[in-house]
C-alpha cells in the first residue's frame, strides 16, 4: 500500500508555529500585566504614606518579586556629597557612609543606569554580598540615591527582566518619596503655624498663658489612654491648640474683666466656639477639627447655652477637650476667681460626670492625672 502523502505536515507545522507564538505572546502579556498591576497597586498604596512606610512596602514587593535577601535604600545628603542608608533588610552595613567619589554606588547614580555587580566585598570587614544589582533613584529634578538588592535565594544571576522591574520600582519610589517629603514639609509648616496661633491666643491675656499647651497635653494623654490612633491624635493636637481661637475677636478688657460681664459681653464670650469654627470652616482638611472647636463647650446632658448636641452625638474630640479644658481652667487663676486645689477640682469634675462631661472620659482622666502623681513620686 502506498504511503499517505505528507501534505498535512505543512499546515500542521504552521498551526504549531502559530500556537507557539501565541503562547509566547500570552506569557509576555501576562508578565506585562503582572508588572503593570504591581505598579498600579504600588502607586495606590504608596500615596499618603510616611517615608518609613514607603520603604517597607517597597522592600516587601522587591523581596517577593526578585527573590532577594538584601534590600537597601541609600539617599544623598542635603549637601550632595554623601550617601547614607535610610533603610535596609538582610546583610548590609547600615551605618556606613559613602563619600562622593570613585565608588560603585556614586558612579551608578551619576551614570543614571542600573548596574549588575558580581559581588560587593569590603563594605565592611565581614560583609560580602553576591550578586548585587544597584539601581539609581532619580527624582523630578535631581538624583535622590539608589536601591541596592542582592543575595538571590535561588543563587541565580540578575537578568534584564529583573533590571527592568527594579528600574520601574525605583521610579515609583522616587515619586512617592518626593511626595512624602513635600507632604512632610507642608505638615510641619501647618503645625508650626497652628502652634503660633495657639500661643497668640493664650498670650493675649496673662491669665491664659500656656493654657492651650496644657490642654493639648491632657487631651492627648486621654486619647492615648483610650487607644486612639495617630491620625486622631494628630488632629486632636491641632484642635486642642486652637480650641479657643474664637476668643481672638473678644476685646481684651472683656477677657480680663474680674466680674460682672454684661449680657452682651457674656453672649460674646459664649459665642467663641462658633467664631473659632467659622474661621476654619472652609479649610477642608480641618473638618473634624472644626467640629471639635465648635462643640468643646457642649454639655453631655445637652443642657446649657449650647445644647445643639448631647451624649455621644458630641464629637469625641470635643468631649475630650471639654474635660482637659475644665481641669486646666479650674487649676489656674482667673480674673474672676482664684485657682482651686487639685482635690477640689477632681471633686468638681467628678460631680459633673454625666452632667457636663462624658462620664467614661472623666474616669479615664482621673487615671491619667493619677499617673502624673506617680511620675512625680
Ligand atoms: Fe473655650
């Protein structure tokens, strides 16, 4: 019997070829998709983090994707003449500073291109890292430093895909680090402005000198005792420093009047929480702070001059400040009365728990001021 003609071979081989091509393209696409989703996730997760949190996230991603034990970030100092380590994992001489000059890190940064090095020895007496990949971190206007990775768990070399990946991570890092520094600078500026405002309010009258600082300390100690997070505590600090900002519009002779405020003057005094809230109401990041300022004289039982809110409807920030504010006011001299002693103040605040003040917070505050005594003892 004659053999079958092999005419089917050619089309079959084309199909095989197509299938192989498709497989390669699919793998490349899936690799690119994976990379893209990592960068997308990174750009989302790095936004709004502190520098330390950024380093942590980057190290997690790099170690997971590139299978390395050593990761370090070195930054160039302000003067631009030294490289120092800001964070690292694995084998790394954390304290060593590299002066600008002819060494592998500086030349890699200056050439603005990643470099694979067989090994690095002599970083310190006992550290040898192999293989090593150094990737410059370049910001919008200048070089910021370098990411260094090494010690692959698999023992493999670094390939071009690894370099590409680290380069992309380094560009995300540069963006996030510059944003975080800018944010930090802005936050510092805001805080120093707030502190200056607080001092300006208190120093209008010698009776209230240091009042906002002390209220801030008591309020923060209460918040820590009930395990509030850092975000809440940061806002509480600002709110405590600014809680009486509305008094800025009250003439000094009313603030310092020993007794007998007229109805009009009393009204003006009573309105200071609303005036304070109005000063910052258009400043969006201050939303919670504005509520704290507005309600810091609200009573727990909802009675009294304000009576807009009662119980837990009053923002927690305002309830904390109410207790801290009362304690400082009662333990300080005022133009219309002498200061009370500590025991009298504790009795007065305890009596007002559940009426003027949040009863749970009063209990917490008693614990807090008790700890001040044991610190002194
Ligand atoms: Fe006040």
